[in-house]
C-alpha cells in the first residue's frame, strides 16, 4: 500500500505544471519548519557547521529557504520522472560549461560526472546522455513498484543503470575506458568503514567515499562536477572541471579535491543543498557526534 500511495502521488503531481508543483513544495517546506522535528533540527545543525561566519539570523533564514527548496525537490520529482524527456528537457533554460565536457569526450577520454545532492540531480543524470554513452550506479529502493518507476525514469534518455556491486563497477569502468560518461553521487556517506576515509568538507571532518578517487585512477577518466540549479521556470545546468588534485596518488589529496569541488558547487546555490541529510558523520565514530540532541557548538 505504501508503494502504491507514493507511486500515485508522484503520478498525480506530474499532471501539474512545474511551477505549481514547486509552489506546493515550498508550502510543505514551510510546514516542516513550523512542525520542527528531525528535518529542521538536522538542517539547522548542518548549516551551523558549514557556515560559522553567518550571523544567527542569517543561518535561520538559510535553513528556512533550504527546507523550502527540499520541498520543491520532492514536489517536482513526479514531473521529472513521469513526463516525457522532451517536455522535461524544455525546462533546461541555460547550460554552463558543457563545452569542456564535450571537449574531453571528443578527445576519447572518459568523463566521470560527480553530481552532489544539490538542486535537482535527476536532471543532470538525464542530460549527460545527450553528450555520450552513459552508465550510472544505482541502488534500488526497497519498494518494487517505486523501483520500476525510478528505473524507467532514469533510463529513458539513454542512461544504463548498474548495481553498486563488483559487476556493476566493472561495467562502469569499461564505459569510462571506452570514452563514455559515468555518473556518481560523491557526497553520500559510505555504508561501511572500508568504503571511505575522513576528510574535511566545509571545514568539518567528514566521512568521504573513496570510490570516485579509485575509479578515476583505474580508468584514466576526467572528472567534472555537475548540478542543476533550480531557477524560475526551470533549471540552469553547471558543469565544472575538478581540480587536478583529484587525480593524485595520495588518497587524502584526492579526497580533499573531491570535497572542495562539492563545496564550490554548494556555495553557488547554498539553499538548494540537501542539508537535512546527516552529511557530517565520521567513521570510525569519533569523539564528536554532531547529531546528538545535546551537542552544542564549542563542546568538541
């Protein structure tokens, strides 16, 4: 029943114009702020950690806008997943930096597209298929009916989804070596200690995936950061070459370049980052738990 309800809501929201969906989402974000609870608490905690230079009123305003942006993301997802790609594509109003991606692909070099949880990352995954053969890692949701919808939506512009297992990673590396594009979300907290190391993000020690760095070393691909900024009427796509440090044999140097690249993107549209996600976790668990209810700045 839960799967059917979510699928129905996504289908229903796809019938609305994009602007109407966003308006509903902003309303949901305002409601989440008024209700308090975990989304607001985590958002405020993360923004306090990431932007210590802001005044308390500025942090509060950014947190409010962030929850509204998260609401917009949720409300517009039905439109993005269920409308034909040409209708969604018409909402891409501006693209910045795609010429450098096409140049890399034209040289025969594979491209790793690092798409942080910023703006609407689904748009990036759909758009990169226009530039070349694309493979993306995919971890299916637990609900089968929702999995069918998401899989069909993400593959409709030409991308191939592969599981996050050795066979899927092998297909991804093969695509890169052939001069294709691989899409990876670089700012997810890895599920096991062996999958990451602690590295500073926004000035805070953060458990960071090592997968992207290792795949770059193995494939020889060129790395870019990509995100779809939400603007009135649609989206502005940004494609930004990663700093050279991301190719370093020193893993810590590579991870710093990875996190610095995500930070650079975030600072371009800070309210559109997924701040309700507990990004500032460390592993193994350190002396500081930023998400403990009794944690206060200065206690660490």
